[in-house]
């Protein structure tokens, strides 16, 4: 009897979409306003979905306090109030698009989550733009 | 041409997470504040997803008035303004965690829904914690 | 590494649920208030989900500006502030139920979207009633 | 000790902004897409705010069940699934702009509400456009 | 140059509306489902509005970290996951209606807030029912 | 018959809270994470409230298309995808706190709005923190 448990979390950060292998002109053409060299930022809303069997002793799939702490420690403390390009190891070489941020968060959490659970991540960059991984 | 139709509904209730086979100490350790012997409560938001073929005569998968009535009768009248542990048969022996409530609602509705439809239930315990069954 | 990108959009429109092959009485019985011969209307919220591989040069699955323009041109300009039954080709013969509108939008966008992408559409008729295609 | 109590309600309707004293050209110029002769529509969200003293015997300013019934009978049954221009007495001669609908709802409810209460109405035409009366 | 700063917070709790001076029948008649002797509960959403002058050295009206801590300590720790009638001093003699809870929270916070600030509280009992004090 | 019309808009931006007259230590102490020298950012949601008399010829207080254009030109184009501290004249000398941004937006719009209208601005820095001016 597999159930999915979803926990929402939040962080806000500055970023810039920029490919250093390209000319400035090409970067502006592809990334538009998101290429602003002085950065811009977002309130990122995160949904972490953990899927597994209900433990009959607790009625729970996963301890929600443990999951909330994991997200706080591994995602919020890492990215909240940061410049993703400058302040984080993960995006020193990787463009911090919503797509890439979502995959990076999935990998960080996957490494900490017992194997018996499935993991899906949804990331809202704005209320109108969001991404999911895996599909 | 299968389409999924989702209907939201609402009920609020009191509950307590408690395993009578455990000591009080163990219960407090596992369930934390949710083990309060005097209960606490939530506004539960429910999404019932019914999947099936579009009827070409009506353009509809399922009569939404019928579905809303079914949810009102089988879920809202059963659980709304109730103490889940004390006032309902379903949770006399079963811990009323979000996971278990979600599965119980699925079973109640599944028994009333024609076989040709697939059924999925999402239950929000708070805007930041929610569950889905089946996955 | 497939990621899904979701873009929300909006249009509002009038419509009427009515099957011309039926008597007025049968129409009222099946469609209830939605059969009002003088129309009623909704704010439709649309979620367009495009799934594909992340392009390593851009970090993006799809150019979001291109996608937003596509939705604006093909969906919003076609349906926004329109009477779906009277003002659009798509619903001259087809009942403009949420289910049918969702499938029609999927077909319109599918025809414009490169084959390498998967496409899913979610359409909110009200905050409490919504549909998804495909499932 | 005055407290304000707010109750949300919902109706959806078709309408058209049109001034019969003007030419068609002038109407299109002023009202744009909202002048569509075939109508368009909205999900209207309504907030009714009733302000008064707390009754020490009940802890309540107003019986919320009574207020919800009043709104259902006087506003929802009158306007829900209607064409505001064609199906209602109130907008036969009056342009059904959000501003006018808001004032009309205030007058309807004001006439039914005991004098000791203050009344304010907020009406959402879309999630991004809304009005309040009185100010 | 006075600006209002609003901070949202959250707690969930069980409660019962009951006037011990009345018969059971009268209680059921007035409070309906909210009179359930076995309690029910809600997710309460709280908005605390603090109004004052902008400090030119900080650009801020009030230190938001300090305000969030104040709300956590004085409101969330007091009421979260509690039975308002049984577990709190404030509602031992006072009916825990949304109106009374709102006034009680205002008094608790008012006592801790420097006099130079104005204070307003909005409390959501459900997304469709909420109250404000003072008006 | 005065009615208030509210229009929501959106921009996202990077910023830093920093008082150059203070030591780095004092800045970190007062502004915490918001003092990050590499910036962070937000999705700002804006509500512009314009209050005035209903024009009996149009049923409207203000032309909503004109108001939306004004906000787009004067606020969104100025601040969207910008670094408020580096890219805007307004915050070269002024700390871009939510309070100050709100007052600045009010002044910009006030200068463009006919005198007969009252103007109020609400600015969401996050869904849980927001400000209003004037009060």
C-alpha cells in the first residue's frame, strides 16, 4: 500500500542565466532579461514527494519532522538567501535554470533518503513557471 | 480518449496520532505534538480524481453534480466537524494519519464508483503537508 | 535526464453545455444550470506541461518565452473574452465542457510542438473543478 | 469590542460591457474585448465583511450559517450561472462592470442586514482584478 | 511616513463552541456541528499587522526576525497542536470562537509590542471564514 | 459612490539590505541573511489600489487597461529582472527594504495618477511577508 507524502518548503535566492562559452550577444539573445549581469532573484517554492509503504505501527510513510529537517539542512541552508552562481558549489559550473536546480535538489536529497523510498521534486520559480523531476 | 476530472472538497476534524500498543513515552517520541491526548485538528482539503472516457453525448467523463454529492455524502458527512478517533468507525482501530485517512477515503469512494473509472485521492492536512493514493 | 516544465496561462470565456440532438428538457436535466440558454462563464486557468531533455548549453528544456508566446497566440487569442459556442470554430459542433476544451487545447498545441516533447494539459474551470489530458 | 467577520462565496456568470447610448465603435474603443456582443464570463469570488460587537453568550458577531444562507439566497441564486445583462433585473439598465456588481451586491445585502452591522463587499472578477465597496 | 508590515503565521488546534450556561439542546441549536462534544479542529492562518514609521537607518518598520520570534513564542507555542478549551488558560472560561481567538491574540501581542506601533490581527479559521480585530 | 479598484502585478529582482554607514559586523547583525554581499532575490507581488467615483457612462472607476499599462511601464519595466541596488536610480542611496520599495512605487505611481484618485500600494516580498503604504 504505497502512499506519496509531499512536503512544501521555501527558499529565495539570486541567480543569472549565462553560458560563459558564448558571446554576450548570444547570451542576451537566448536568456533575455534572465541574463542580467547584476543578477535577479526569486522566491523558490519546493515540493518534495516521498513515496513508500505505510508503516502499520505509525500510520506514516516517513517521519515528517525528519523529512522537514532534511530539507532544511540540505536545501534551505544551502540555497536560502544565496547567490546561486557565486555562493554555491553546485552552480559554479552549471547554469542555475529551474530545470537544473530541480535536478540538483533531487540528487542531494536522493543521496540522503533510504533506498526504499521513491523521490520526486517539483520546483516553482514563480507561481506561473515550475518544473518537475523525474517525470 | 481518457480524461481525468478533479473535484476539490473540504472537511475539518480533530484527531490524535497514538499507538495504544506503545508506552506514552514512545508515543510522544514518535508523534510529538500530534500525540496531544486532548486532540488537535485540521482543515482537510481533498482532491478526488476520476479518470475515464469522455461521453460524446455530454462531453463529460462523469456527472460532476453526482460526484460532488457522492463526496458530500460519503466523506464530508462522515468526517466533517468530527473527532476522527472517537466519532468514526474507520479510525477506532486505525491511526488517523494523513496517509491512512487518504487510503480510507479512496476505499470508501472506490466502493461507490463504477468500475470503468480510475480513482486517485490527494489529501492536504495543511497547505504544506499532503499525501496521495494510489501512486 | 527528462524534466517537465509547466507554464500557467489564463483566459476567460462564456459557454453553454447543450446537446442539440436532445430535447430542452433532457438538456436541462443533464446539464442543469450549465444549460442556461443565455450563457454563463468562467476564468479558465491553464497549465501546459512540456517534457523533454535538458539542453546542456542552456540548462533549459524549452525556451519559456517561445512557449508563452505559443500559448498566447494559439490559446489565449483564440479563446480569451470569447463565447466558446458562438465565436470559435472548435466548439461549433462540440460541447465546450472542460473535458473537451482540455483535449482541444492539447491538440492545438501538440500540432505546434516539436515531436521530441511530451505534452500534458491541465485546465481549471473553477478553483474546485479541473481536468487533465492525457492521463 | 468590534470585530469584522468575512465570509467568502462564489458565483460564475456571463456578461458584456456595453453602453447602448454609444456607437459600436465607441463601445469597442472603451471596453475592448469586454464589449464582445456574444458575451464572455468570469468566476466571481466574493468576500462579504460584516462588522459588529461580539455577543458574549456566543462569542460570535453574526451567525455564520445565517450569513452563508443570506449570501446563497440573495447573491448566488440570483447571479450564479446567469447572463448578468439578460437574466437579471439589476443589470438590464446598468453596465455589469465589477464596480457596479460590487455596489449592487452591497445594496442587496445591506437591505437584509440588521442596522447594527457595518457591511463591506470585495469582489474578485479575476485573481488579478478586484474591487471594494464602500471604501 | 507610516508603513504597515504584515507577517503570516500558522497553528492548528482542536476546539468546541459551547456555552455551559445553556442546555445541550440550546447549544446544538446555536453552534450546530461546532458544538460536537468530542471536538473538531482547524488550521488557523494568522496575519499580524504592525504599523509604524520607517527607521531611516534600516529601511524597516520593525525587525521581522524579532516579530516572527514573538509570534512563535507567544502564539504558536501557546496554541499550536492544542485543544483550545482544555489546554489553554485563555479559553477555559471564554468560548474559542474565531472572533474571541482573534481578540485574545491581539491582547497577547499588544502587551509585548512597543507602544509606538499600531497592531491589527486577521485570523483565518478556514480559507472561506476569517475575522479581523480591531476594525 | 466611491469604489476601490485593485490590480495585481508582478516583478522579480535581486537586492541586498546594507547600510554603508555601518560596519560589516553591524550590518550582518541587523540584516542577517539579507545582508549577503552577493545578493539574494524575490518574486515581488504588487497590489495597486485606485479609489474614485464610478463613471456612470462606463461603470468603471478607472480604465483597467490604462492602469495595467501604467504599472507595466513605470514599475515592471523599471524593476523586473533587475538588481535593485545596482540597476535602479531609486535604490542607489536608499535601502531596498520591502517598506522602502513600497513607498517608492507609491510615489512613482502617484506622480502619474490624476489627483481625483486615492492610491494605496501593497507589496508582497514573500507570501508570508508583505507591506502596505499609506496606512
